[in-house]
């Protein structure tokens, strides 16, 4: 039985991945400071899985506390989700993002080396591609970023590439996510943003449930079929499956590998909105607004490498994603705060 440490395991992607790890027979340890998450998510994960999670309510930036996790447990691999993730906030508070995301990762790597834990799946992002030269996006495209959040992801990737170069014992998977949406089909766990959502689908669902008045669509004059931005949306449960497959790759002794985790399909803002309207069963009010600085017209993955090397293939359609996102929101109008 292998034991997986999941940093940030109470968050949106983390909680869904922890649930699948438990269902697949892994033992799971979570470290989370609950700045952007809620302990209720893990209680519900345990309820769904019928198994317990060992939880440390620590901050990964505190190396002394963090070390207790390694000293008290035998760990076979780490999935590293912990980090601040709001693009707009990162522009306003760059030092907070550099401090939090980089120090937490450096602490993790120091402890992994000290305790001889050499398998790591890192939660990276499609933001490292910047404005791609073409779509779909392949893993060997040039990397360049436009905001501090994306820069921390790229800097951590660079650190991991350097670590892999000097220590061949490390097996590292750089997993570049596209846009995770949806929720567990049970409606028990899902995306639970603090305050007004930064991401499209939770914003739409909060409009649909009556918490927000209307959706603002930023730009309708992009060079796309309906003038709105196109993105690759992936169901969070598909994304969780990608992590299990990445762990299998790590345990095979792969060195450093990089994969896009997306569907390979691009959907515009209006297409996502209309899929949500179908799931909700009523029109959702929206208004066009000026473009946001830094938004690019289209961004979607080539998932071919992940399919060829991991056997990863997204199973959920945009209709499935909309259905499960709405199921979560209508059952939990206030998220985990009931």
C-alpha cells in the first residue's frame, strides 16, 4: 500500500484527487493551511470513500511544521497542489505570490531530499505557455508568462528541471492543467471560491442560484467564431484521474516528464454559458464588457502525449461538466458554509 502526501489536498482539485486516491487503494496524508479551502471538503471525501485521511493543518511555508509530516510518516510520493492561484490577485500582490508559492515548494524539495522521497507530481498550469504561437498547444512550445501567478509556476518548473538534472533519483511529472470545471457527480464536493469567483463556471452558477446579478463577458470582438475567448475546459474528475496515471508513471522510474492535461477541445465563453443554461433550465443574464488585459483569444491543449504515455483521455463532455457544476451549486448554494 503506497502512501501519497497531497499538499493543498482540501482545495478544489486536491479534494477530488484525494477522493480518487482513496478509492484506488492509496493511503493519503493531506497538509493544508485552509487559507483557500475548507476542512469540510475532507470530511465529505472521507464520507464518500469510507476511508480516513491523515490531516496536518500546517502551512508549507513553515519548514519546521512541514518537517513533522515527513518525520512521522513513510511517504512514497507527493502531489503538490498547495499555492495561491488567482491571476488578478497575483498582479496586485506579486510578492505574496512569490513568497508563498516558491518558499512552500523549496521547503518541500528540501524535505523530499532529506527524507529520500523522490516521486513528485507538480500542479503546473497552461499559463506557462503565455500567448501560444498556434493551437492546439504541445508540450514543447516556448514558455513565457504574463502575470506573477504564471511566473511562479514557470519558476517552479525551472527549479524542478534543475533538481532533476542534478539528482537522477527524482521522478517528476509537470502537469500543465487547462481549465478545470465541474464537480464530483455526487454533488458533495466541488469548487468553493472565497468571495466573488475569479473563474467563469462558478461565477455562472452563482448567477444561476441568485447570489450574483449577471455574468460579465470580457470582450466580444476576439478573432473567434462568436467573438469570445476560447479555452480548454476539463472536468475536475478527469483531472484527478490524470494524477493517478501520473503517479503510475512516476513509480515506473520516468525521470522528468511533462504533460498537458486537457480535452483538446476549445469552448468559447458563450458556449460554456449556453451549456450551463441547458443544465440549469433557464436563461442566465450576461453583459458584454471590455476586454481584460492579458486575455488571449484561444488556448487549448493537445492531449496526445498524455494519451500515448499515460493512457489519459478525458471522458466528460462540456454538458457533463455543466451538469455536475450545477448539481454541486444547487445542493450547496453557500459552498461548504451551510
